[in-house]
């Protein structure tokens, strides 16, 4: 004969198993159906979408081409460093991690693969200028570049 404690444990275990199954079961990807000007009905499965559900495709199309990203990143960071150095008298050094990284997005958010790649530029960090290297309102950065 099962005790009430064993029954409650069994019910809790069964409820937990059902909850896990409900949360991990695969839902079908969304589909969109439309009719072309020629009268043909077309159904698009969003699992085939090459982008990613939470990234605006217009932003991706406006971004630099993949082969230009590293150079664009270096130019942008140099502009930021120059402006901050002039205003606050900072020096710069390579920060952790010391290497740039590319990564592929795992999925498109609809159950399919994404063709997007991401880029994490070389990290840089500011350090306070040593008083001996200050010139006017800026800082000498010849030793850091």
C-alpha cells in the first residue's frame, strides 16, 4: 500500500515530466501563405528564413559587407579613442580578450539555420594618462599605437 507521501511524490514527478515535455516539445515553424499576381498560391516556411527573427534585416543590409567589417571596426574605434583622448586625456591598451572573434548565429529563431555571422572586435581599454605624458588637454599616445 502506498503512503500519501509516496502518492504526492508520484504525482509531483508525473506533473514535472509533463511540464518538461510541454516546454521542450518542438513547435512547427510559422508559415505564411500568399497569392502571386499570376494567381499562384505560395506558402513560405519561416524555418527557411536565412536571417534571424530578432535582428532587423534592414539593419543587416545597411551594415558593411562581411569582408569590410574588420577595417570599419578599426576605423570607428580609432575615431572614438581619438575623441576620448582629446577630451579626457586617456591612453589606450589592448584589453581582454586580445583577439577579434567571428561567430556564426546558431539558428534563425524559426527552427532553421541562420546565415548571419557576428564580429567582436579587438577589445581596447583606457588607462589614465601619466602626468609626464600630458600635453595641453590631450595625451601622448605614441607608445600605445
